[in-house]
């Protein structure tokens, strides 16, 4: 059975990538026309966002990149800022 919850229950929830990296904390849901579009993820001192983007306050993750929400939120590693560019560079080095 599907367990429905209020969106506000997700606020301040810890977010991890599907690779196991700590990503940040949920700050806000992005909703329009009664549809959930994405999540604002706040950067914290030891998060992956801080390590890659530096002094950014956070990132917006499209909801389609969220894999699971329970006690924590798990997002696809593709949600990491600049990940596409890093993957292209890695592919070029391997070629």
C-alpha cells in the first residue's frame, strides 16, 4: 500500500546520491499547478555540493532524478552539478 505524506515532512531531510555520497539537505519543494517539479537542496559544510561547486548555497534537483524518499532522500548521481562535463572529460581520456 502506498504511504502518502505531507511534503513538509521531507524538509531538512538528509540527501544522498545513489553512489552513497552525502549531497545536502532538503530545503524546499518546487510545486506549481499542483505538480511537484523538483527540490531545492541546501549545501552543508561537508556535502558533495560544497566540494564540487564551492560556495554555492545549494542546487535544484528535478523530481525525476529522485530515486527514493523514506528516512533519507536518494537522488541519482546525475543530479551532481557539472557531472555531465566530468563524465565527458573522463570518456575523452579513456578514448
